């Protein structure tokens, strides 16, 4: 798992797998999930990351949040 945080926009990208995104879905407000061609998660784009601490903690501690399952 790799992360990139942009302080100027308060956005966090969490890369789960190093591959291109095939499609993106919104799983909750300000949280986008990138899916690979195989339909499995590739990464999360989290806007206003400083307000999404619970989501980020679940992602780090539990792996993929339940909301990511589609």
C-alpha cells in the first residue's frame, strides 16, 4: 500500500495495486474508488482527507472498507 498526500488540496491517494484504473465509483461523499480491469480495487482518492480519519483508519487497519465491495 502506497500513499500520496497533497497538503494544498487536503487530498490523499491510497494505492493498493500498481496498475491503471479501469473505472471509478464514488463509495461515499468525497471518496472515490478506482477499480482495475478485473473489477478489483486499485486505489482510493480521498478528498478532504483530514475530515475522513475514520475511513482512513479502517482502510489501513482492516484493508478494504466494506463499502468498497460492489
